[in-house]
C-alpha cells in the first residue's frame, strides 16, 4: 500500500514536470530577425527576404517564409544587408605607436602592462562595435596583457569580440628589436620569447599556452631565419593541444620558403612573395594573411611619400597575383598606428584601399573577412557563416557591400552569440 502511494505520487510529479516544461517551452522567447538581404558567405551572393531564428545564442533556422511564435522578439532588418560577424586575423589591440614615429622601444619602457590592457579593452570594444565579432590578436601585447582583456570580456566586465590569442611572439634571438646595445640584452623580453632551437621553441609554445594562448605566432627573417625544422617543432607541439602556428615573414626568399615547407597554417604579411611561393601555399592549403597597408598606413609609420607609394604598390601587386593564383586568403590588417581623427577600426579598414586597387571583387573580400577567416582560426564549425547551429554572430550594414566594399563601414547592428550589442 505504502509502495503504491509512493508510485502514484512519483507519477503525479512526473506529469507535473512535463506540464511545466511544455508551458515553459511554449513561452520560450526566440529572437526572429527579418532580413532584407543576407550574405551567403559560401557562395558570395546576397539572398533576399530571409528570416533568421536565434535561440540560446545560436542560429536555430535560416530561410524564407519561416514560421515563428507570436511571443518571439522581432528584429526588423528588412532594409539592411546582413552578414556573418566580420573577422580580422591580424590585430594588436594593446599596442599603439605614435603617428610617424615608430617608437616601439620608447613604448616598451613607458607603457606598463596595466596601461596596455586598458588600451586593449578600449580597442576590443571598437572592433565589436564596428562589426568585428572575432579577432586574432597575435603578440606585441607586453607581458600577456591581452590575456587579461580576454578574461574581462569573459567575466562580462567589458564587451568585446571573441579573441584568438597568441601570447608572446616566439622569435630568434632579439625578438623584433634592432639596434639594442649588449648592456640592455633581453630588453625585448617584455614582448618576445627568444627561442633558437627546437627544444627552446617547444618550451616557448608550452609557456604561451600556459598563459592563455590559443594560436602560436612566430617571427622569422627579421633577426635571424628559422629552419623549416624549427617551425615544424612548433607546429608539432601546438598540434598536441589542437592549435595552429602562424608565422610572420615579410618578403620572398629563404625565410618564406622555410615557413612554406614547415606545415604552418599561415604566413602573416608576405608582402613580396613570388608566384612560385604563392603557388606552393595554394597547393598546401596554406593561408596568406596579407596585412595589405594602404598608402596612409605606410605613411603613418614615418616613411616618406615615395617609399610609402612604393610599398603600397608592392602589396597591391602581391594581392593581385595571390588572387589570380588562388592562394587562400584571410583578412588581416595589422594596424598599430591610429590615423589622425580615426579610431583603430577606421585606421585598419584603410587596407581596403589596397584590395580595391588590386581589383579584388567585394564578394571575395567579404569571404576573406568571414568564412575564410573562420577556417584559418579553426572556427569553421561555429562561426563565419549564417547557417543552422552556428553561433549567432550577426551584423547589419546600411548599404550594399557587394556594390562597394567600403560599405562595410556602414554598420548599424551587431549581435554577438545571440546578444545585441549595437542597434542604431
Ligand atoms: Zn603584426
């Protein structure tokens, strides 16, 4: 008898639980976005009159004429151009050099890690507010300052994009500092890890991961050239933890060739890579993150007009050749000098002038900023396209970016992982 009572009671509770669950589910509020024009990053085309249903930070459904509940929250973007959140695969949010001064060494001495982190939090906010929901911050962040910016974003203290993070740059002796006297040896340790053998490189990889890195960044060809085996040591070590290696190399030649044969995921810069190198990268499925400075970006570094023009021409020429050859490209800017009257994102988007000069179609540029970047960053299953079960990183532009890529500057709406962070 006692047992029967117990079973009856348990049964009643189960039914009650199901009723409460069903009532809750019926009232659960999704966000429904009415989209006038939706950029399909895979095809590079705009699809008209779409609906995106967002649930728990993810895209539940996308399509035309979808049914939704009356209780759902409606966001009307029927007069806008809707894209996956943009990505920049080469930023340094905690760094800011003075206009036309290239004062790296002064900054190491006069800016504390705390100041760097505060700047990083401001710049991270600027990126998110201007439609960049994911960025790759690759070094030059003092003593792991960006790691603290990431923590602050995760705690909800500040708003910022998803940050793929490299920690300190691993480089041959001397980091990227030049002209330091022997009495100030290791002056560059504030920003770099000296690593000159495969064992030292592996240790540096593990140290960066310990302090929060999610990608490994190396520099070669500035002070000393890594052998392919050196870079492969980093690639193998990083792979154990599911991470990729990306390598700064400026020009064509031995340093670049060693990177290309090492198994690294990408070359950063590669300003004067030759056709053979670009073809090899294509064959290996390796990415180019070209950091294609415009004339104004070069001039900001303190170069004279002639040199700035020449350097811009080199970058535009390489962009043209890489596009023609079909080297995979991901978008990266590398701007650490804010132009007069502009914030970091405005200064960074100046690189679009080089992409335009190389006559790269806007649809492809948008792909480098979305689906291609997601693939390089290892986020191809969660970000970079607006499809079912992907993160709801969604932005809207006032004007059509396929007509003019400069229209990516007309951001009027930003959603990150289902949360609206900007709505004009
Ligand atoms: Zn850089």
